[in-house]
C-alpha cells in the first residue's frame, strides 16, 4: 500500500478520485505541531532553537496517520506547494517517525489527474532550505511579537499585539490618516469655456495653462480677472492630435491582485477571498464527484502553462471569434522579486465555465470563480482599441484643453473590463468632437467659473493597502490576508472600516508612536522589505537561518531593554524605574536591582499624605487608590504592607456579622467578600443583608430593589424597603 498525506480532507477527497488500487489518501488537517501558544518557545541561549509542541487536538490525527504509515511501503507527503507546506511535510516526517528511505515529497500546482500522477512519477526529498526559511520566519516573528507586545502593553496599559509585518502595515494606515488630518485644502478655480467653430457643433474646453505653464486661478478675484480677459480674447485651435490607442489585457491573477479585485469588485475581505479560494482549489462536490476548480492560490507568478494557454485561445476563438485571438499569445513577466514557483491563479479546466457550476457553488464561491475565470480568459485575449483625440485651444496667453476617446474594438473588455476613469482628469469627455484643424478660429459661446479645493490623500482600502505593501516589498502573498485579519480583528480592532476605507482607532496612534520611538529600525519599510529578501535567500540555500536571527537579535535586544526604561524616578534611590509585566499586571521595578528592590503598581494614583500612624511599624500612612477603591497604605512599603480600606463597606456577612466589601474578580465580575478575610472566607455574587431566610434558613441578598433568598430552590422574596 502507498500512502499519500495531504493537509485538507477536501483535497484528499478530490485526489482519491484520480488514484485507484494501491493508493490511500489521508489528511493531516493542517499543522500537526507548532510553537507553543502561551509562551515564546524560542531558546535564545541555544542558538535560537524553536521548541515545537503537538497540539492536544492533533493526537488522534497523529495516531491515525502513524498507524497508516506503518502499513505503507511508501509515504508521499503532498502538502501545499509553498514554504509553509514544506514545513508541514517536515513536521509530519518528524512526528510520525517516517523512515527517510520510504518517504517522498511531491507537489502539484493544480489538483487534476494529470498533475497528481505526474507528481507521483517525479518525487523528491523534503527541501530543508524551504523548511529553514519557514522556520526563520516563524522564529523571527515569534521573537518580535512575544517581546514587543508585552513591552507595548506595559507602556500603554492596554492589551496590545505587535508584529514584525502587521505593525508596519498599521503604521502605513496611521501615517495616511495623519496626512489627511494635517492636510490644508488649497483653493483653486476651474474655468470651463464653450467654443464653436464656424458651421460646426460647439464643444467645451478647460483652462489648464498660462504662458505655457500649468495654471489655475487661486481665488475668485483672480478667476474674475481671467474671465474678463477671455471674454474678449480671440480663440483658435492650437493643436489637434488623433490616434488609435490600445489597452493591453491585464495579467492573470496572483494572490495580491486577486485579493485586491475581490475587495473592489466583490466587496469581500482578503481573508474571505483566501478562504473561498482555498475551497475552490481543494475541490467541491459535483454530480461527477469531487472536482477542484482553480490552481494554487498562493503565488506571485503570472506565468501560465503552454497547455492552459492553448486551451484558452481555442475557447476564445470558438466563443468570441478569430479577431479576439491575439496575433501572438500574450506573455506576462512576473516582478523581479517574485519566487515564480507556481503558475498564476487560473481555472484548471476551461470547459468548466462559471455558469456550468453556478447551481453547485454558494454565492461567494461562484462570484470568485467567475472573477478568476473571466480574468484568465481576458488575459489571453487581444487588445481593446480606442479612437482618441486631444485638442488644445489658445486664447492670448492662456491654454485650454479637452480630450476624448471612443471605443473602436472591445477586445478583452468584452470579458473583463478593468478600465478606470481618473478622478482628476477633468479635461476628458465622452462627447464627440467636431472635425478640427490647427489654426481654426473659434467663437466664445459660454463661460462658467467653478470654485474647487484640493483634496487630501485618500484613505487606504484593503485593496490599496495590499497593493502598496506589495509595491514596497512588505510581506509575501501568503501573509496579506493574515495581516488584514489582525488589523481588523474585533478583539483589539486597531483599524475599523468606514464603508470600504480603513480608519485607525485611537490606540493605534499610541502603539505606532511607541514602536517608532523604541524600535525605529523594525518600523522602517526598507528593513521589512530587506528581511523578506533575506528569508528568500535562506529558501534558495544561500544563508544559514541561525545567522540571520543572530544578526537581528543583538540590536533588537538593546532596543527592547531601552523600551522598558521609564521617566519615573524611584523614590528610594533616585534611579529610573523599569516597567514590567507580572502575574497581577504591570508594575514599576527599580533599575538599580538588586541593590534597590523597590516596586510599585503602574495604575496606582499619587499618594496623598495623611496624619495617621501605621499601627504595625509607626510610619506615616498615605492615601492611595487601587482597583478596589481608596485605601491607606504604610509609607514604609514594601517592608511594611499594612493597608486599611477606605472604600464604603456594603452588606453584612451572614457568617460572622462583619461588613462585606464590594470587590472585583480577575475576570472583572463584582462580588462581595467579608472584610475580616482570611479569618472569614464568606463571599457572594449579590450583596448580603446579614439576615436569614424565614422560609429555608439561607442567607438573604439584595438584588434590583428586592430582598431574595440566595438559595436557588427557595422562592422567598420581598421589597427591599418593606
């Protein structure tokens, strides 16, 4: 028996269709082990070695896979064809104890019969370079996240999360918002003039120049002056340009462009796009069985296989006509830093049209499949052609302009129209212009002034933020959706959405200011992009991942230590206090430790002197305020820890008769505890009256103006004032 292990049960189901007889397909259901959740899990002292743990919910899966692997003659690891997939294969081999001699790694860009069978014919070993690149990313991100997050949380007294890439993305959003806030609109005026050649239709031109330089009147007075000049000025056609413009078809989707168009055209988030695409890649149930619809969706390559291109061209010819087939097949170049490991995202079988599976897919699956399908077909089609004209008109020292274009041949736009009208292109119109010649005289027939103001930069949307991250080399295709999810996470919500636009919340400004102040190099876009390149070098076998982390960690540790030093002065020795996190929250600790062991809470209010004497040591008592209200504390703390609550006691303990105190649990829930604790350990979620129930003998509590029995089985109740 030969065993194939994939990640997803859906993927396993699709592959089982193609393989019969001696093959068994099992799913690992994702990662079988990873870094621990509750602590860093990186041994800094031991060359930054990661400590991997098996998730408790994976033990049954591991047991199942181990039993199957023992029965198998050959085990094929067919996890996703990327770094993370390579790492999952490595983890599987380690956890299952697979023998190297009978373990083979296979990968395929699409889940089709030919691709799977071809992969089985061409197995390889696990690529340790790719595994190391993934390990380096995880270790690097874990060190940064698990070091900076507590530091930021302590400093800002908020539960915060920071990350190597997500924080840079958040900074882009915050910086843009600050640009918008600081923006001062500049007034300008548009002058639109209607002119008419003799015996021809009139048309409109816009004032754009003065003495050959760009020009707009800056205020109403200036606009009126120009208006008076134009009313008597001679108008002539200065230049007429006509041309046939061509628009080339866009490349097929890569991960980033799919996420961008998913947001723009379908109104779904990047994480949703990837989730839906994953299902289309793994396969859906059809009357003909489980069928995969698209190629692998994590890619930065626009490359397309010769067979796929040939099928597309034949489909275009049969369904749209010979004129929609380009004279030479369209070829696209991937970006310089693209890994180019896989093809672009495209339909596996061009014959499976969106309409043919519309009733099988849910609404969003259908929309995304149609988007991918149409974009791929369009990418292989001929250019769109436009008849364009540009006219410049002269009036004394002023230049006026208009332009327009008319679609002559739809080309690829018959399938996928990606044309966008520029918002600032005020000279372009759709109206047909009359036949004009240079030097032709024109008559003024109308003039309109319009006050305008320059506009601030536009807020990022998910689509534009992903595009800017991609352009600047921040992150990789597989990380964009995760970054978007973290920024908009409801738990912390660093960014909220105003319609489609990303708006930073208040805490984001404080977080970014902290990170820029104490971790400036990490927040630099160039540093983040450079780190991505170095991770690529590891994947290509050019660098030891331990060296990369070591080179990074030394300066990072210095920045981290500096971030903990505060301006708060130790009242005992005069040294600066450090901010730290402990079991009970944030606290200040003297940097002169162990010589000075002074500590105090971050949240405590300024102490107020009193004339009361501590009953335990004779020092003066000071008034403070904590989470349970005001209290008196010995000024000789921490040597003397005597305290006296000043908070009004509420309720009476039914056990000992002493007052109870209103307190708060760690989860934030209010409860009432006996003021004589620990001698009396009575507590109640509701305020006790100190009285006994006349019906059952239980203690009575006051709730919403009613006196009730604390026993759930007793129905005794009366009004609190009776």
